[in-house]
């Protein structure tokens, strides 16, 4: 256990403030949270640097409101983001993210209204054990959580609307790309090369690994076809030789296998 | 050590090459580069004359392993010389009456023969043997290690016998006394370590003395001492099969029924063929021995071939016990083939092995019996049909009088023939390595037969039963009172008659010949308390519920016979074609589980009616494990018969077919549906518990927009699984090129589909983004739209140079499984089920076992399905299992013995492997072994064999599975074979809990599948009631199993630090084991923060330590309302 010199001081280890929390008053052992101010090479609007606090090792059953409760005393909170993994910006809510959420230990980004909220949070005392829930903000877990989860039935109209909206944007984007490609059709770039696109008159085939390999193979097979087999004596001798070499190789391989089996005592029948 | 290895490597074959290698070194640039002419001939020879070069090498390794080494040979020779000297030097004994026991009792030796009746005339005097010689496998160099015993034959001088000693067991008794006398004299000799008696080939007329002689190098050798009379002691024709040599008057006592026979004219007396053959066996021994020795001399291929055959027989438990296909028989048979020019002396061991098996597989030892006799048929010699009429298999010896196979019944020979046929079939599968199948796999009795039953014997039962046998008193006289043997033979005959086409084989378990100390009473067959029989079923007829007899008009004698045989069971029935036949109906239930046990009913009936064995004495083992697939339905609905669930699978598939039709008729989709295929295990008949119809119409349900939702505080709703069905759309070029957009389009498809199904077909639906749930006949089907384009998009990677590459990603692999691999697998396994009706129950039983051992998450279901499929597609060395319990045993045995490290398992589904695949797959496997998963199951669709075995099981998982399988198999086999009376067959389905670090017990009310649990007598909570399925019926709560959800959550949250184990079929515990490396101290890193606390070590370094208490706490929090208690058997 880490001992702090002063009872009312925060424990800071390698830049992380450590907090002891318990899920509820019934919990036996405390859980350790690691906090530090958010900093990232990419700035993003949602998580302003200086006003955002990162909390690591948040328990899986912890929800936004539970964290709000924990940091209530530090300052006004704008929003809490809970994610399964640390990242530079809020992970985009994909159209399909609501289905089958996988539970794990989370990382929380707590955005305060004022910078000193972060400061206050980082200087919270270590020795005081805090709780993630109280009477007004209970922990939702176990059977109750599963029942609640099931009750969130899909709204067919919303699905339709959302999907249609997405497709509209997608088609628009596609159209624009196509337009741009068409405009550039036949126009040489700085070095004088003309890009072959999939639109316009001279459609190029898709350049894939597969087609490239096939091309090589075609050439090889054509060469092979024109060859005469066992025509000259030396060729005949050659084939015979390779046949025996094959046998030999197989023999050697088998010998190796048998040796392995012998090592593994695979020949004791009873 | 190195030198030793090097020595080992220079095997026999290589020795021949050693010289060759030397010469090649000198003229390396000779004609063929690296190898010599000799080597090349060898290679070519292998190609032409052997199965394959690997097989050749393996055989020579095996021969090296089992052959008797020179050292041992010398030791045996030396021991024999010593023993021979001792025996020859024994002094002449005093004259005693045969019945006199005092002279033996004083030396505390018991005569090794059951004497029945006790009194007999005549006197016995010990005379030293005229000749002592080594005989049998040691002379022929065909002995097979381990436990080699060299046979030594002593010839009893002619003077010891009176001319009439062949009568009334006098010869047998004198022979036994002779051995006892030898034993009494050898007893004190210094070099003799141990003396024991046993029956030669388990024959109670033929005791032999086992002598353990200490060699000069203090290692001991075991010799088996036989006593035979001199060749010309008796006339051979005296022992013609149809003559009587045991007088009824003597055997049955003066007042017996034999009194009316004339003592002198034995042609009127009942024949004693078995007794006669016994004496002939001794009399002809030296003639046969010397003939066989002469024939086999100097042919290494032959003796090696015989060794291989012996190994093959021994692995099948065919060569030991009374009435077995002994090694003497196989040697004689090889000699016979040599005589008939089917074999010759220059053949190699493989050719000998194969040719012998081939002719065995075609042989008929009753009508076209082989014979070693070459001369003209003498009138005094019995003809083949005379032998046959006695009920023995026939193989005539060199003298023409003696039937070498006199102990073997025709039904037993049928087994040998069957096995030989299977072996040839296995050899013809040139690509499977059949070496293990033929020589290394031990076929225990329990695993070889589909059905096994025991008959508990009591002396009253034997007496009552033997009365049912025709001429029982004569046969008893012939067998010297060993009624067990008589009964067993009678049962075999009756059963093969009654079961007829339903079975391929019926075979008794041969009792092993035991050894006993010379001071103990001889072993009596009547001591055995049970007989065991095995049946191999013919799956095409075995499950017929009706036996159709001959035309039932009253005058038909065949019908009369049929009625007599079946008694009141037989009744005339009118068939579809208008004819009336006598017939027996065994069950009216259409259930597969009942039909599987039709044979049980027949066996019990026949044993009672024709063999005098009451039903309660018969213990039938088949069907004992069926209870594990059974559900206790609180059935108000008479139509719902669950049995072992096969019919329920069919009910689900019937409902699915209707949904299928509705889907085909959809008009609102812009693309048509190209194919529809269910991918849930139920569509492959391999769902352990096929879905039951969902409950309808409970009163206190809460409904939200057409869905029933679970309410907290109320009891949880019955679990309704959703069975996934893939709807593959026709291909189209208009799909977008972005994964997300494709998903959106699919969602729109789902919406349209749901709408039309609901509006036009009036089916209750629930539309989700990635699927549509449909309720039909109480079953919920989860429909998913699929298209191949999505797969291509997920795989596509565009490189910087603009080249498009295809790389698998996690998502694409998962999708490929769902839309391509699983539909294909499902249709193939569905086909397999049509071919083998036992597949479904077998695979489900195997899955159940895996689940009940709580290792379900270590091995994917599909892998289990494929392994079981393999047991049906390539069942060698057995035939395909016809009963689930034997299927489970073979599955366990396969798991234990298959060498996953060295071989891929090649499951030839639909026989789609090409010739090239069969060679290239193992080759590629060997090349890439290091990077492949611990198990590889190759199918024609997945040639690397990694699809279903990645990422689990890992090597350690596999070892755990193997360990569990080994223990379970051991228990199950002994339960079926020996402890059948008191066994609890659920034992192997109860997991051990003591090795878990944490045992989480679940609340009963949270366990919605409690009715499936192994020990659950619980009834299924609610079943479908016959209410009209009204329009607008709400969808039930689907896929809502909190125990399973909780288990998955634990796995995903704590998967890095611990492993969790659970039985998904109603298991009420979750076991947890810490991962060893997770509990170590870690560096202070963000990725390691979860559930660790910081600690400062001595040198101010901050480390992280796993905080087990807080994990325990959170397991409790996450399991609120689900967990009853958490136990830590060990310290945290």
C-alpha cells in the first residue's frame, strides 16, 4: 500500500492522481481511479484542453450520472464521455454502435465548464474513500440493467429515417467524386500523366493483386504450352530423374516423420 | 545420449542402405546424382509393392518394437534347456488311483481341472516325458511382445495310458494329473521362480503349467508347459466328430437317462464332438507343428506378416479367450494360403498381411472350409459338413481328422471376417494414414459395439436356461458340465435368428483365461456372474418398428414357424399392397429415441422366450445416456413428444420451411433473394436442446409496442432462442463501396422485409438494424440479409500505389463465417444426418458433455460437429456408430488418441476433396505447423483447417480437453462394462469444482434454463397451450438469458486477468481461474490500470498489483439479482 505523508493531500504518481472509490456503501474493497488533465496532439472542440479531465479504470457498471456525482464538488460539469478505450477525440457513434454493446472497463472524459474544475479534481484527497452512488443516483447493474437494456426496443421509423439520411449523404458524396473524376478525365497532371479512372470512355480494369497475378500466370502458362515434353532424350532422362528425386524426397520426409513418431513412442501397440 | 540416438536412427532398413551410401559418396556424379542404384530399387519397390513408403517405415518400426530380440531369444533357449533337463530328469512316481488326491494334497497342490463327475476308474503313474520340445511362436519366430510366453511341449509316454483311456474324461484327468505331478516336482527346484496354472486358450479341458524360470543373468523367462500324448497313443479315427467317448451312463450316473443306451455300440450314443476335438488337439499337435514349421521356414516376409496379423488381432481383442481366433489359427491360416499358392515365400510382410486379410474377408469357414490336409479323403475322416453340423467353424488340420477351429463359433468368425473387411477398406483409402487404425488403435469391447447388454447369472438361471437348449444334457456331457459356454452359444444362435437383418454382428465378450496358483482351486467358468454380449447394428434396418413375416394364411408352414418363434407378439396384419402377413410391431411411437431401442425390446423378448432368461436379469446398456438429452415437459399437449429431441429439430425446420416460403414470395425488395439458409445449429440437427414453442398468453405480461418485455421483480420469462437464417441476395453492382453505407442499405432492406412479412403474411415481427425477428408456430427466426459485396468491401485495402489488395480483417472473417461458411456447413451436415440418423443424437450428446464439463467456450460448436461428422464419414476401425452412447465413447477416444500436433483432421464432407488436396493438405500442414492453431480441421471448403479452431482452443486448452476426455472415457467404459448395476451414468456430466479459484453460484430464478441442467428434475416452466395464435400476438421475450449475458460480460470485462467457465445448458455455477501472468506485479502503465492498485517498491519504483478483492466486489455488483453467492475454495 502506498503511504502518503499527509492525510489530506492528494496522491500523485507519475502525473496521475489516484482516488479510492467504492461502488456503493455495501462494497468491501475500494477501487482505484487514475485521473489526469486531458492533453492530446489533436485538439478537438468537444474536449477543450485544460477543461477536460481523463479518468482511467472506471468500473464497467459506472454510468455518466455516477461520475457526475463523484466530481460534483469540483465544479460545474458540461458533459461526461464514457468510452471503452482512450482516444484523442470522442469516438464517433456509428449507426450500429447501439447494438450489442460489449461491456468492459471504461475511460471517462469529464468536461468541466471552468479549468479549475480539473485542478480541483486532481487535488482530491487520496485517503478519503468516495462513493459512486447514493440514494438519488443508484448503481444500475445486474438483472436490473439487463432488463432495462432489453426494454430499449428499436424504433423502426427512426431506423429508416437515419439510414435514409445516411444514404442521401453518401450518394451525394459519391456523385461529387464522380463529377470531379469526370472533369479530370484526360487532363494530364503536372508530370504529364493521365490518370485512368473508372468513369469515362477509357475505363481501366481494376488493378488488384488478383489480376496482376493472373497476368503473370497467363504468360507462364503460354510459355509452358509451347514446350515439348519428353521430346529429347535428355528431357526424358530429366523427368525420370525428377520422379526418382521426388520419391527420394518423400522417403526422406517420411523418415523424418517416423523418427518423430518414434521419439513420441508411437510404436508401442499395447 | 547423442550416440544412442544415432544408433537408434540406423534402423533395419537403413542398414541395407549403409553400404549404398558409402558407394554413392565416392561416385557422387554417377547417373542419378545423389543416390545409388540400390536405393532406387528400394524406392521403386516401395512404390510398387507397399501401401506407401511411410506405411512401410511405420511397419518396420512396429515390427522392431514387437519382435523378440536376440538377447531374449537366447535367454529363452537357455531357460528351455534348463527346464527340459529338469523335466526329463524327474523320477518315476508311485501308482495312484486317478481319484486319489492324498499324494498331491501333501504337497498342497490342486488338480487344475474341474472334475465333473468326480468318480472315475483307473490308475495314474508319473513317468518322465519321452520328449520335450519348444513349439509355437518361438520356433516360428512369430512371437509378439510384450508378455511373450514360449510354448514347451512334453510328450507323455504311451505306457502311461491304457488303450481305453480316451473314454469318460480319463485321458483329460490323467493329463491334468501329469501336469500337477510335474508342478509338484518342479516346485522345489531352485531355478523355478513361480508356477501357475491356466487354461490353454481358455479351454477348461486344457490346463497348462506356466513356469517362470530364472535365467543365468537373473532375468526371468516365462514358459508354458503343455502335456500331450505320443502321437500313436490312440487311433485318430476314434475321435471322429460323430462318435461318443463320454458314456452317458457314467456322466449322468447309473440312474440317468443314458441307461437305455448300449454301452458297447457307441454309434447309437450321442456324439461328443467337443470332447473328441480336445483329445485330437493334443494328438495332432506334433504333426501340425512340424508341418507348419517346415512351411514357414526361411521366409522372413511370412513370419513378419504373421506378427503384423497378431498385433492386428490383439488390438481387436480377437485372439484371447475361449473360442477366440487364436494366434495358432492365424499362423495355420497363413500356411494354408501358402499351400494354396495365394501367398509365397518371397512376399514381403505387407503383402502377406494384406492378402491374408483379403482372403479372410472373403472366407466362409462353414461351407468352404480351409484344410491343411492334402491326401485323399479317407472314409474314417469326417467331412466338412459333419464338422459344420456340430456348430463349429471349420478349419481342417494336417491329419484330416482334427478341426483346428473347434472352439470358435460361426458368429465369432463372422466378427473376424467383418474386421478383416473393414481393414481392407481402410487400406484402400490410400490417403488416410491407416497405420494407426490397423495397428495402434485398441478396440475395446465397449467402443466396438453399438449395443451392449449383460446377463446376470445365478445358478438357478443357468439351470432354467439350459433346459431351453435342445439336447442340453448331451451337450453338457460333451462340454464337461460347463453350462456357461453352452448358454452363451445358444443365445448367440437365437439372437442372430431373431435380429436377423437388424444386426451385422452379435458377439459375446470372451472371458479372459485367468491364471491361478498351483495350490488354488482351478478356475471355473461357472464362477462368472455375468455374460456380456455386443451387437453391431445395421443402421438401415435396425430401427424398423415392424418385423414383417411370411404370408399369414393359416396353412403356410412358414407362418406357423414364425408364430411359434414370436409367440403372442406375432399377429396378422394387412399391408398397403393388400396382402396379409404375420408381423410383429415393437413400438407405436414415432420417436427416434424409442426406435433406437427396438433391438432392446427384441433382445429381452427373445432371451425370455427362448433362452429362459428373465427380463430383470438382462441389463441393456444402450439408451442409458438418453436421459441427458431428455427434457421433462409438463406436457398438457399430447402432440408434443420430446424423446431425445430429434423430432423437435424437425418441428423447428418445418416452421422454418414456411417462413422460407413467405420470404421467397416477398415482392417489395428491390433485389430478389438468391438463397435462404438457416445457420443456427438446429438446422444441422446439432442443437443440444432444440427450441420449444414460445409460451403464449400469460396474463401478467407487459407489452410495449408489440413486444413482451421482462419485468423486474417478476419471475423471468421462458428463454426463447432466435434462430438465425441468412437470406443471400442476388448479386448486384449497385451496392455502395463503403461498409457503413452497405450496413445502412441492409437496415433499409430489413425494414422493408419486416413490413411486408407483417402486413402480407400476418407474422409478428420485430425489426432491428441488423436483423428481423419473426415469430412462426412459436419459434423465433432471426432473418439477416446478406450480400457478398460487403465481404469484398471489408477486405479491400488500397495501397499507396493504387493497387487493390484483399486482406482479411476481424470483421470480414466473422462475416465470411456467417454468410458463406456456416450456410455451407449447415447444408452439408444436414445431408449427413439424412444418411446417418444417429448423427444428431451423437453430436448433441458430445456437445452436452463438453458443455457440462464447463469447457464450452474453449471449443467452438462447429469444431465438435466436424469431429463427430468425421467419426461417421471415416469410422475406421469401426463401422459408423448407430447409437449415441457409443458415438460419445468414440468421440472421447478420438480426442484422446488423435495426434493434433502431427496431423490435420481431414473431414471429407460430401467427398469433395480432390486427389491433390489429399496429399497437399498434410504437406502444407507440416510446413506451416508452427503458425497453425493447436487443432486443424480441414474440410473441402477450408483447406488449412483453421476456420473453427481459432483463436481457441490454445495448446493448454487442448491439453485440458484431452485430460477431461481421458478421465471421462475411463469412467464411462468401466461403467458400461463392469459397474453396470450400480452406475450413475450422469457421473461424467458433473464437473469437478475444486480446482477453481472462485465458484460463482447463480440464483435459481435467474437460471432460465434450469430445466436443461444435468441433475435437474425441473419441469419446463410453461409450454405452448393450444390457443389460437391470434393476429397481433406480441413477440415473446427473445434471447433473454441473464445467466449467459452475465457470463459473457464477465468474460469481456475480466478476460485479461481471469478465465471463466460455465455450462450454458442450465449450469448453475460459473467457475473462475486467475491467469497466472496477470497476478504478477506490473509496470505502471495506462493499459494495466484496470483493477490494479499502485504500490511503491523498495527502490521507489511504482508498480501495479492486481486487486482481487475489488474484482470480487465488482463480480458481485454486476451479478446483482443473478448471483446467489460466491465461494473461494482457495485463498484469494
